[in-house]
C-alpha cells in the first residue's frame, strides 16, 4: 500500500492563494492585455527580464502552461485565458475595496446600521435623521425597528453599529454578553391614552395603580413599556387587565378609540399620532416616577466606530438632556 497521502484539492487551492501575490497577478494581466512581455514591462515600468521571471514563477505555481511564446510576442493558453478573466475580476474587486476603505477613512460616506426602539422611531428619529442626512448626503442610514431588548442584543452581536433603546433595557455590566457603552439621547414621559368620556379623562394626572381597574390595550410582552407595567402591577398587588396586545402605537390608539381599553404610551408619540387622525383620544399624564424614561445611544465602542457612525452619534447626542 502506498504510504503517501495525496494533498486534497482544497489544500492545494489554499496553498495557491497563499503563495500568489497581487503584483504578479497584475503583471500577468498586463501581458495578457498587451500580448507582449516588452509592452507589459513598459506599462508597469519594470524590466522585461523581471516580468518574464514573475511569469515563469506563476506558471510553476499554477502547474500548467499559461503563455505560448512566439516571435511577435505571447499568446494565452486556454488556462491562461481563464486565469486572465479571474485575475481581472480580482484586481477590479481589490480596487473597489481600496476605494471603499478610503471613503470610510476620510469619513466621506458609508452605511450606518441602526437598530432602534419603537418609541425612538416614532418620536425622535424622523426629525433627527432627516437633519443628519440633509447635512451628510453620502451617508446611508440602514434603520430597523425592534424591541429595546432586541436592540441591545443586535449591538452585542455586531448586527448593528449603533442602538437606540430604553436605558432600562441595558443589563448590569457584569451580566453583559459583550461590553457596551451608552450615551444619553432623549427622555420621554408616559401618559395614559383614554377615549373621551372615560372616568379617568378629566384628571390632571393619574397613578398607574388607579388604571388597574380598567381594561388595557398593551404592547408586545417584550417591550419596555409592557415590562414596566407588569413590574408596577406586581408592586401594587393587582394584575393588569390586558384585553389585547398590539405591535405598534398607532394600532394601540385605534384600539383605545374603539373602546377596547386604555393604554400607556409616550407623550410625544401620543401628540404626533393625534395629529394624524387620532384626535378623539385624551392623554392623562402618569404620576409615577418610572413614567419618566431615558432613551440611550449604545455601541460596543463609540471611538472605534467607522467615521459615518461616529458622525451620526455626535449628531444624535448633541441635544441630549442630562440623564
């Protein structure tokens, strides 16, 4: 039995890629495009002997003839023609990569992946991002709306460059899967949305415990508002009479308007939604201290973000209130 072990094709391919250098590839492309070692050498400002030596090394590495030499120059073999196409694509891709990295380094342009909570998307980001893109036309914002807990997870896992979420969703530092940094962004205050004529509609403010006698329209179970409601209900020793859950604040307003209960939502979001057709509802400020919420900007490391993302963070944090 032959004790020698054949080298797998994948290993041979890896060795070829490891030993191949882009200078040799560029010289081969020049020869293939000009049909002459001399003309290729002149184009690349090298001696013809140096180009010829590189090509011989490339053929030895490839293991097949790539060029047919004749009196008028060189011609490519079928293997050489195939390599030429792939080499041109590889060099073109390298040029694109270099150009893209140059743009990132200069801060001229680039995408920024942002994951944000429902409250931030409805209340603040349309205005803030609108101003930013008008001043930074070459920066592309890729915005996704998620629950605050999912925003934190996306930043930890690298799926988002910047997160915007309720600060209460940030776990304590020792329990974090990946270290996170945070900066203040905005504050909001929760209020109780009620239909006109509701028993709580005439109050100047209302304690959350007083709302537990009525049916509620709630957001998803994982939302920061829903979690805060459940914690407050446990402290009051009474359950939340949750009649229906919805995935958005506009849907919550419609459910409340149609008599399905009352609901907690951020005050600015309520004011904006009333301006687009929810005018029959009334908002009663929530008296509880936890109704004032901090919205934070989060990242793995703000200083190591690409230039477009750093510019966006600076823009969003510029008008942040004190925490």
